[in-house]
C-alpha cells in the first residue's frame, strides 16, 4: 500500500517542520498546502527530500476542504492509495 499525507497550513511557524518530521517516515509523500493569504515569507522546505515533500502556496485561503481535495486528487494521480 502506498500512503501519502496532506498537510494544510495557515500562517505557519518554523515548528511545522518539526511536526512534519514526526510523521514523514510513515508515508511516502507529504503534500503541503499553505492557505496563508498575502504572505510575505514562507517556510523553507528545502531541508526535506524534495521527492517526499511537495509544497504549494498561491497566496490564497481556499479553505481546508478544497485544499484536502486538491491534495487527495494529487495523491491519487501520483498512484497513492
């Protein structure tokens, strides 16, 4: 079974990287959606293996449901169960 995770952020702090590290070994990929509007700074996810973490930010808050659906659709398209 191939497992991916979806993580939704809003005005995240650097602590979010510690949180992702707490579960990243249990999944093959983490899709991270930043729902912060008009952000001036973003979290640097270059510390992670780019094949495991996909970060997406478009400066809009589209809500949790839309972002979860987007992440689920991306995971399904990438072959995750």
